[in-house]
C-alpha cells in the first residue's frame, strides 16, 4: 500500500469514530428533549411528572459526565491510527522518517492498549445495572 492509501484508511477510521460519537450524542439529545417535553406537558396540565422521567434524565446526565462510559471507541480509533503508522513504518525506506513513524505508532498503540485496559477494568467506576 502506498502512503496515501494508509492515510486514507486512517482518515476513514477517524471519520467513522467521530461520526459514530456524533450520532450517539444526537440520539441522547433527542431522548433528553423528549423527556423534557413530557415534563413540560405534565406541568402545564397541572400534574406531577412521573419520577421515571427525572430518573432517566439524571442517569443520562451522570453517564454523559463519564462515570459509566467505557472507552471502547477511543481504543478502536487509537488502534486504527497505530496500525496505519505501523504499516507506514514498514513500508518506509530506511532513513525516510522511519523513526518518527515508529514513535507515533508506538504512542498510538500504547494509548489503544490503555483505553482497552480502562474499558475492561474501569477503575473507580461503579458498574451499571444494565451491564454496560
């Protein structure tokens, strides 16, 4: 593979990761907006909103603050970038900035391994009831 092909693969992996996170954030925003609409409609009708709605909003709030999120997406992105740089390192001619490519590949690989470890062991986090 040429360097531009490797760069294109890295770019695609990053765009897919960013797009996936954007989609999840948009879905969470829609869920919270609908919950707030239910609360608003209940208050306008003079009724007490269901406690489950407040619990759902609070649970989403804490999840978005990072208390229950496991960094699997970050592990995949760092891993893909690391693999790309390892391939570039392997294809590079001796003395053709190989040291820089190996350095970036090693850093990205270490970050990926670190994210996998955090996702598996999740230090300092309480396990969620739904198993995530």
